[in-house]
């Protein structure tokens, strides 16, 4: 282990973990939209560095999917 600074900045490290929804060919468009809403990232908490999501999962109407 060294004391050398990392070549990847905190911002770059965070950008590497931004989720991207890649739908399977033939996936229902409504289900893909639900996945995009679920994984929509608003950014990162400025002090904690943890993910801040656009919506709480309880706010997303699943329209019967997964039941």
C-alpha cells in the first residue's frame, strides 16, 4: 500500500457507478420504463458520498408488475 493519491478522482469514481438500464430485446416498454425510474440517480450526497435516488421505491407505481 502506498500513500500516493489515486489516479481516479472522487467524481470519476462516482461516475463509474452510475446505473444504466439496458433492456433485453423484446422487453415490454412499460417494464423498461419502470426499471429506468427505479434506477434514476439524482446524484450523490455532498458529505456522505452516498447515492441519492430520484424517487423512493414506494412512490413508483409498478402497474401490477411483480405481483
